[in-house]
């Protein structure tokens, strides 16, 4: 049985490559950026309280 088109011999489907991209971005924000933001906010608050009472 002959292949329909010789150009289709090297076809690789790419449909599923970005399926989890949005979920991965949300996980990145939740795991990396959220704790970093909380740390920065806490340090800002602590320095403000320290300046207020000094």
C-alpha cells in the first residue's frame, strides 16, 4: 500500500505539546512567585513597623 503523499512521511503531530501550559504557569506562580511575594511583603511590613516604633 503506497503512502498518499511523500511529504507526509515526515509529519509529526504537535497538537499535544501545549496542553498543560496554563496549568504549569499557574503552578509556577503558586510555588515560586507567591512565596517570594509574601516574603517581600512581610519584610516591608516588618521594616515599616520597626521604623514606626524606633
